[in-house]
C-alpha cells in the first residue's frame, strides 16, 4: 500500500477498508471485557471514518477532534498497543509516496470478526474462572496457613487496614545506609557507613555486604520498614494480654504475605507475592561485615568488628508442596515468623517514649521517592533544602551510577502511584523532554529541575502533619504504648507498695517541672491535680502509690501526648512529697492514724481516697487536735468520738 500526501512526521495511522461498517453498540454487544480508555479509543476510531482522506486513513493525532472524553497522549498510545496485542488492531505494510524523515510509524486496521469475538469471549470466561479458582485457593491457603501458625502457638496477627500506622523506632541502623539499586542481582557489595563513636564524633566504618542469593536492595529496605510496623502492631494488639499475664513480648513475630503487600501498598497478585518472597529471602540471607578501629554503637548494639550480622532470621510457612519449574525451585510461602536481633527487637518497643510515624502510603511509591522523603525528614530544618542531583544520589543511592539514577528518578515521577499520592505537575521542554517536575511529597513541596539537575524542597507544615494521620499536631510521632510495659508490668494490683517504690524509683530521678495537660493548685494540706477537663483528683502526703498509679493511668489513657506512665507517676509522687503532713506547729498526724480513720469511715461511707479525710480535717483545727490526742494516748473513746464527727460531716 502506498500513501500519498503523508510523511512519517504525521505519525501512526488507522486504515478503513471500503466495506467498513461497525458501531460502538455492536462492539459492546460482543460482551468482551474492555477498559474505559480502550472503549473510548475504539469509539473514536469508528467515528473518525467520516473524516478519512483519499488514502482512506486517519492519523492518530487527528482522533483528538472526535473524542467525546479526551485522553492524554500516553493513554491513547497505551490503549492502541493493548488493542494491537489483543488482535483487534492489525498492522498493515505500507510505504510513503514521498521520502520523509525516517521515523517509526505504523498503519493499523480495526478488526472485529464475529468468530474471533466468540473465541475471545470463551477464553475470557476461562481466564475469569481460572482467576476465581486462584483467588479461592489463595483464601484457603491463607486460612490453612493461619491455622498452621495457630498450632505453633502464635496469636492471630491484626488486620492491616488504611488506618494501620507505619511506625519505626527512633534510630537508624548502619545497614540502612548500604544497599544495591532495585532489580539488582548483586551478591557482593563494599562501602562505608557513617556513625558516631563514644566521644560523639562522626566516623566512617568499612562494610562488606554479601549474600548467597542477592543482597538487599532499596526496594527490600521498604519491605524491612513494613516488617517493623507489622511487628509493632502485632505486639501492640496483645499489649493488655501481656500486662494481665505479667509477661514481656517474645522475639518471634508472625507475619502474613498479604499483610506485607497491604503495608507496601502494592497490587495483589502472584507477581507481587513473588516480589515479596524474594525480598524476604534477601533480608534473611544478606550478611554484613563491619570493621572499625574504635567501637561504634547504634542504640546499644556494638558494631565494632562485627561479622556475619543479619537483619533478621526467618521461619517460613506454606501449605502447598514446592515445585521445580524450568530448573528453578518455586515455593508458595504465605507466612513467616521473624526473629530480630535482641537489641534491635528491644529498640522497637522500649528505647523511646514515642515512635516515629510516617505516611501510610509512603511505601507504595518508588523506592527513590521513599528515600527522598526519608532524606527530607532527616535533613530538613526550618529553611529551604536544596542540592544538586548528584549530591542527592550520593545520599540515597550511592551505589548506583549517576545516569541510571537520573533515569530511575524520571521513571518514578511518572508512575501511577506517584500521580495518585503526590499530584505531580510536569513541565515539558521544546523537544518534548521533561524539564521540570513539582510534586507534593506528603507535605514536602519538591521541585526538580532536569535542565540544571537541581532539586529544591520546601515544607508545608500543616500538610506534612495531615499526611501522618495522627492527633499529635506538633511532632511527627505517636506515643509508644509498648514502652509502658517495662513499668506497667510491675504495677499490677497484686504487687505490694514497697516493691512498687523500688521499680518506679530505681535511681534518684531529676525534678520534673511540669507535664503538658496537668494543672496543679496547691492548698494547705492538699494538692488539687486536674488531669483533664473531666478528671480532677486530690493528692495528699498520705496518698498511696497504688492510687497515684491509677491517676497516672487515667491521664495517659485520655491524653494524646507521647508521655510515659512512669514519668507521670514520678511527677505525681513529686507533688505528693512536696505536700505537707496535716500538722500543728512541729507535730503532724502519721500515715497510720489517717489510714486507720480512712478504713473505719470507708466501711460506712463511700469515699474515693484517703485525701478526702485530709480535706475534711484541713479547716477544722479541733479535729486535728483530737487526732493527735488519740495518736499519743491510743484511747478508744477518743477514736470513736473522732469517727462520729467525721461521719457527721461526710454523710
């Protein structure tokens, strides 16, 4: 076929035969499964029959004039490629009558035969049935895996939802600094990681990374972050159970592959499952050898001349037999139990009063954009953050060449997940190349200049905190409720007061000036403590430790601030110790006397705390004198008289 008055610059074209007769209604009547964009393109091709030229063709560029719902250029091309792969667009051979620029373009003809549609419809139904069977099998496999883990003695993991927080302990480990680029199959890597010695000086530590499969990549690092969040949420769900049984979390955490996929925010399906299995295998098999002249510590874990360090240990679970496909060992692992290094596991729960929280869908982005966000979190101060792309590469992808890094960054900015979560704006140059991109990276306004190869970042504080979905509107953290296990474990009601004193005040604690949300009014023998808008309590010198613990629990339960219960208890004890005894001159009423009166009154009147007795006696000097008289002479009639007077006031 020879085409006249056209050149390769006009692009690809659609050819219409003389007997062309097709309508969109007829296409829909075949019952085939097309996407919305594919139907729009088919409809436009059918309507364009009215504007064919003398060659009986229409260029794809001119189809824009007849689109009822205009599509972007890349959407049109994607739909045409898909229709071609399905066989509904047939490629024809042709040549131009006049020589033009050498450019690759194609000539298509729309093909909708009734026989082909019937065959395709039957195959489509078979595929749907196959997918339905696979989904059913996957559900059965997940259920059987959960039952298998239950027989191993593990509790049920919590369901991962859109509200599941992506949290991380407030420490970065050296293995988070050295990794290979995504899709890399390297088995060995050497480089330096940075840390601080005991004097606080920054030092570099040589590190060798090796693996029998492949070493950890930046994509595997995102799986590692997901595993931390799943570990935290699993043990947080059973926190009350740990308290009731006076236990601490065991360093074995069950995780399901479906939960990892949900935390990563990637699509369900076998490709994603294969990706996660490979990622878990890399995290398990990768070994790190650190060497330093001076000891380097990361949160109690000494990385001085450590060899064969592994991020985690895995025990896998599967309910189906592994297979050998094309010479490869293929498994169907659906769950694992994770064992972290002991110091690492402790750091997840017990190092800090609060935990870092990150945007829920951060891990669904390309690894480069995730690492860019983490770089902004770590380095953004109060002013604009700016750097050239090569410096950014050295920060987040130091083991990747600059050209590959730049290409990966361009691709990541055009991905569907980026468009959904970051609202990018693309500014093209004269030659169709991408010159500028601006995007909202969960509160960080990022502008990337690909002409000058420069990146600048500003921060929208409100959008940044909104993206975290937390109630703490001042810091990107949430209260670490697991930290309280170390203290609450010892604060059960069955433990005596003397033991509580030893646990809470193991060392002399510094003075606490105040705690946000607690208002204090000091009276003569009483300190009035407002824990919240609805809760006000009274603390006296005679208030017991058990009562203070209950007050602290009430405060922690009603506050959104990241504060530990032991700090609240310490503060309330501090208030108690600064409240004077009920006294006249140098003589005071002892705890034994007040407690005896409290027990006798409590048997007849419902009173909340021993401080209620103190409050009644505060403005009644004769009662204080009478209590002191009983305290000195221990006469029963004096105690009975005092009891009658108190009851008369309190009833």
